C-alpha cells in the first residue's frame, strides 16, 4: 500500500529538518567540539592526578630512606628529609629562573601553550629519575637531577603561567574570576581523588613503583591532550575582547600591588605546606600512607570549597573582599595547625581553611583585568619569575627553621606562615583605597 501525505502533513513531518538542516547541525557540532578543546581544565585534572601520585611516592620514598639511614629515629629522619626537600627546591627554583627568559621568548613566538607543554615534558622526565632510583637503589642525591630537568623546562611556575594565560584568553572579563576559580576547582577534584587513592595504590607494593607508574600514565595523558587537542581559541581576531579601552595605558601601580600581594601570600603558604607534609609523618600523629592520602585529600578539598564560596559570594562580594576572605581563612587555619597534635585538629584546621584557595586565582583575575591581552606574555612571565624566587625563598626559610624547632616547638613554622601571609592584605587594601581616591578625584 502506498501512503500519500498532504502538503501540510509533509511540512509537519519535515519541519524539524527545515529548522535544523544537516549543514547547520554539523556546523554546530563542530563549533561545540572546537569550544571544548579550548578548555584547559582536562589538562589541569590529568596533570594534577599525576603530580599528586608522584609527590606521594617521592615523599614516602625519601622519608623511608631517611628512616633507614637514621636507624629508625624519627627526628633525625625528619631533619634529613627536610634537608633533602630544601636542596631539591633550591635546584628546582634556580633552574626554573634560568629557563624563564627563553620560555618567554618561545611563548611570544608560538603562544602560551609553550608554558603548558614544555613543563609537562620536564615533569614526565623528572618522574623517570625516581623510576631509575627505585630500580637501582641509588643515593637520594640522584633525585636532584630530576628536579633540575623539571626546573630547566620551566617547573611549576611556568606551567601555572600557561594555565592562567590560556584560561584568561578563553574567558570574558566579567567571568574571569569565576573561570580561574573553576580551574582551581578542577585542581581540587583531582587532588581529592588523588589523595584518597594514592595511599592505597602505594600499598600495592614494590616500594611505590605502582604508584609512580600510575603518576606517569596520567602525566603522559595530560601532555598528549595539551600537544594534540588543546586549542588556544575559537574566537576570530575581531571578536576578541579588548581588556583595556584604546588610549588607556596599563596601570603599572595596580600591577605592582597585585603582584606584591600574590608574592607575599605565596611566600607564607608554599614553605609551610611543604613542611606540613613532613610534620604529619612524625610522632605524635605518625601517619602512614593511607592517612597521608587522607591529608592530601583534605588539602585539595579546599579547592572545592573555595570554588563553591566564589560561586555563591561573587555576586555579593567583589574581588577585593573575596581575596581578603581567603587570606583570613588560610591564616586562621594555619595558626590552628601550629597546635595540631591529634589528627582531628589537623582536619578541623583544614575545615577553617575552606576558602584558602580563593586569593591566588582571584588576584590573578584582578591582574588580568588591568592588562591588555597583548601584555599577558610579558606580565605573566614576570610573575612567573617572581613566583620562582618566592618559592625558593619560602622553602629555604621554612625548611631551615623547621629542623631547629623539632626539639621544642615544631609548630612555630605555621605561626610564621600565618604572619607572612597576612602581610598580603596591605597591598590589596591600598589598591582599594587608591581606586576610591581616584574615583573621588574624578567626580
């Protein structure tokens, strides 16, 4: 039987196809896929998982070797481990400083993806040194070569400069703060998963070999995505947002104040967090790999709570108020951490630090808002160099003080961290005052 349709029935049957012809549907799907590949978040998640697993393997490997060398005395093992990580950080930071200028030149020529790809290559190569160390039972000093390779490839500062630049270029100015906090949210999700899983994976045996191989697998996946899939932008050049109106010069004072706030906050935070990973391994807490994994998960959960805080409060509070909230949260929790002698106090302090990850992305977003897109490479490159020096100074300061306080008050480092990080409030408040004064003068 042959069915015949009227013209009206035919139009009704084919109406959907008329509204969305195959060419438009294909074009829309292509645009969605192209937009997805501008997201830097998959790189961040995969890289963070790999880094989290690697840091757990490295910390436990060095500490266990130090315990053997110290004949089981925890204080001596703590001092030896702190000394190792101090030297490693110096090697890494100095090598990163030497690489900052050539990487900046390459980024100016090839784009900000250089800051993502080359440091990840160095990270993967650095992991290979720990793999060789586990197979051949070499001296721990051999691991400094891995830190040097990672540093010469840019290290963590170059990697994060690339993440921030890519996220900023592919977001609108009004959504910049939320976008960069979303990146930190992804870091938190990956960190929580990595923290919860890394302790159990380490216990699979082979002195952390399984954990290290898993770390290398995730890092290789992040590198593959960054090289072959990640795109700089799907916008046309005439659609890109001009961050500053034409004729208006960059506010160098605002840039200097924001970089000062970032550096001061980082100076107090980086070294204390490095010391804290050793602090929980010694008595009275004496954490094993599983508890150390829980601690890392709690630390990375701060990224999640910080993002939720920004999501709920960004419409009520401005960037300045959000930054101050995060600084107070971080410093208060770190002060409580100075008195942590039981595990519940540690997790309570982490709860107080729920907004501790708000300041860094928010301050970076504020910095990007006073720049034109053409100035990203120069300014973020200088910020990268400043953070490399800051990381070095912070690590040297805290890992030098920590062994000296083990016999009388090992929590002193965390009180010092609180005091230094609080200093970052000064340039932020002055910037707020300066803007109000300028606005009042204009009126």
